[in-house]
C-alpha cells in the first residue's frame, strides 16, 4: 500500500482491491462489509428509517473531530432525529489524487470508532478517486438505515404552549471549524461538539406523543431550524436568548469573526419540542444522558406571529429571526 | 431560482430550500421525499439489500446517458446483482460552484426518469456545494435498499462445469465516455449501455440455486469481474473470446484508443454463472427480456488453473487475464 493515493486507487482493479484490503477493512471490517459484494444483505423486519448526507468539511481535520467522525455521526443523527434506532451505514469516499494515505487511514479509523460508539455497522461502501484539482482531499457520503422506534415526529405536531429544548451549548462546531481555517486564531479551548445523538434522542422517545419533533441544528444553526419548525404553520416560536447555552469562548470567537452563534452549525446538539406538561421531565432526561449535561429550555411556542421565530434579547427587546440567507460558513460539514 | 449554482445553494438556508423546492422536487418528488425530513421512513418487513456508489464520471453528459441516469442505474444494478428487488434510493449531490442550473436540471430529470423506469423511489437526499476548483461540475452518490428475493448469490457457489453468460455486448459504456472526451473522435454510433438490470436479474432469479452469482462488470470490465469470480478458489474461468459479443464500432474505437473491450466499463450488462444443466434456459430468459437480446454463453468453469481466468483467443491460443492494474479509464462512472 503506497503512501500517496493515486488515480489507480479508484480504478476498480488491483490497486482498489489493495486499498480496500490493506487500509479500509482492517479498520472498518465486520461480517457484513467483509463480503465485499456490490450490496449488503441486512436483517430487518420493522419499518425503516433511511438517510444520506455528503460531507465536504474543510479542513477535514479540525479540533474535536474530523470528516470521518462527522460522516458517521451526521447520518446517525439524521436517523435518530426521525425516531429511528440507527443500525446500518454505507460509507462512500471521493478522494482527490495526492491525498496522503495516512490522512485517509486516520479518517477511516475515526469513522470506525464513531460507528462502534454509536452501535452501527458500516455495511457497504464505495471508493472513487478524482484528479488533483477536481476534489479537495476527501469527501465522504454516508447513508444509513434505522428501525423506527418513535413514529410520527414532525413539526406538524407542534402546538401553542409547547416548550423548546436544546441538549447543550450551541455554536461549537461552526466556530471550531472556522478557527481551524485561520492559523492566527487557533485556540485550544474551542472544539467541535461532533457526536452521535442517538442516546439523547432515545431518552426522549419515552415521552411518546408529548415529544413533537426532534432536529439537529447543523448547517444554518439553531435559528434556521426553528424557522423550519414555524414556517407554513399558525405557530410562532419565541426564543429566550438569555437561556441559550453558549460557551464564553464560542461567544468571543463569534465576536471576533462577526458570526452569530444562533446561525453557527452544531454537530452534537439536538432541538426538541415537547408538551409543556412534560418539558421538565424531558429536561431531566437530557441532563441525565451523556452529552446532555448542559441541556436547557430555551423557548416556547405561541400563535402571536404565525410562521415567525421571535428572539427575546437580554435587553427585553424582540427581533425576528429568519433562515440563514447565504453561506455564512461554507463547507462546515 | 438563479441560472448559476453558487456556494449559497449549499448553505442549508434559504437558497438551499429554494434549490430543493424549485429544481429538485418538481422532478423527483414523491410522498416519501416530499416530507423533507432528515431521514425517510420506509415500509419493509423482509431481509434488506443495501448498497452505495458515488459517481464522478467525466464528462457528466455522454452519448447514451448522463451522471443522473448512471447514478440511479448503478445502485439499482448493485442491488439486483445481490439478489434484491430495488425499492428505495437516496441521492446526494456534491456540486461545484458555477454549475449551470440547466445542467443540474437535466441531470435530475434524467435521474427521475431512470428511477421511474426501474420502479424505485428516491426516498431521501442531500445537497452540498464546493468552491470552484474543489470539485468537477457534479458528483452524485446514491445508496439503495432492496428486498431480498434471491438469497445466497456468491462466487463461492461456482463449480467446475458451470457456464458463464453475459447479457449483451461489452465495452459500450467505456468507449462512449472516452470518445465523449475527445471531440476529434466523436461518433454518433457509439453510446453508453447505461440501463437498469433489475428486470434481467429478476428473470434469472427463477433458476434458484442453479444461479450461482450475478455481477455487473463496471470499472475494470468483464476481465476484472471474472478474476474476482476465480480468485481464492479452486476454480478457473475459461473465456471464449470468439463468443464474446462486441459491437464492431466498439472494437474499432478500442483499436484506435489502444483499449481492450474486456477491460472497458459496462453500465448495462450483467455476468451470470449458471449450472451447465440450466445454461440454455438462462440464455433464453435473458434473450426474452428487454436489454438481453444479445445475450451469449461466453465461457465455462473448470479446475485446471485454480484461481485463474484463461482466455481462449480466436487463434486457438490461450492467455491469462489479470485484474485491471491501473486506471485504464479514470472517472468512467
């Protein structure tokens, strides 16, 4: 196995076999993937949850994670937000010619560790290589299958009086990746929150129909996700900025970079809308689960400004939050 | 909806919503995809077949198809080769900034048509945009789920005496894409064979355990796939070059380009290994199915040269075929 990935490694011939056998299977191998068939045969007899995401984050190593961990957690999280218990992932690589094999090895090892921690099997995969200048190091697509455990989660279930919860501090991933791009600003204290949310989601599934919707606020951040909850409904979401957990170093970095933590991507946080009656119970469930220690109730639903998200500022004034208009942080995931 | 894709279209905010609502859903929409959740809820109560492939073909339009059709057919085919009836696909785009929206529209329409023809639903998707010079127009990943109809297909089932069949002419896709890259060589007579193989595969499922293995010889071509059948076994595969169906224009193009049709990618052909007793029946099943009119028995299995593939040339001599060593045709799919 050479140190540098070449076009030959994507040919489908000997070099591809060598790459898979020497670099990928040692890290990711399991009885399903090891078959190396064109597709994987899965066991399942329930309703399924199926999701996909491509990851193009730049740089592909960043404080708190890398593209491999992100690619596994991202799809695991999409399944969990839809009420599924994640079970199987596919993992497909688009590699730029010239990538150091060691970088790929680290990324794959990181994906394998994240999959093990999240309890999912990477069941099938694919490898392509493109010419230098036609890609950017490494892009990863994952698709995932989960078994449906909590059916019916949807913004359509939201009603006035419901509470909005977040599982922890916001803005960590976006600021960590931005700082990784600016050598002058590197800070040891900032790191991505990249993590699998399946345990936190499953803790909330016990609320049954009192759990209305779950969503992980990635690209576009908390503000954009809340807008998606309210749009085309008769509900408004009121966000109390005071109660929003933000690390001081994230707030400082946002000030320096001219960013708003509400629009920064998160990769290890969930937003949940829960009935008022069970909001305290939901908060306790989150706080009692690893990764949810900083959970908070950050707002509520009413019908005063249908379709809108209103932020109550620390000064007691109000502003309307809209969806992210452009690419505040391109290639954040 | 602007004419040019910008970084903003991958932001996850308004522009992304606009791209999905105005360009993608009109072509691909269905009740599952229209939910636009992070993941899709599927109905299924059988063993599953799950596959993924990224497509980076250059150019992304070529005679006989485009990257959209290819991305759908490629994953449909991987599922069918594993004995699955394809049901659901994911479709994830990595778009280079500056891509004409019209190109994307054509590609998406083509994917939608291919999905309809193959009887699959595109159940979930994702869109990312990268900077100019960090991608190449458009890359597509598809992952797919099928229900297992013909379990146990594997090269492990192959025994001496078995026959090798191909569903039609070989080398069409590889030569068509290569010629599309060389304006001087363009020929109206050459086009990709890109098509869904699920109907042809399903025709053969009726053979039960007399059908040993199915594989679509894409990257690396027929020679590489046959090598995968023989390697690490006590079997050899003998290929009779005389009986291999190759269009005259493909043969001419290969001569000009210095290629071997046996190593050229196919995107609408399958190789099947079948017991000798039912080989004629298998041939009739293929010939009676659309896309299988040119099917042929092209070889057999023995145990004379374990692990090897031997080609019997038209002159009556023999040569050993090995796996494709490098990237004969980079970015062919």
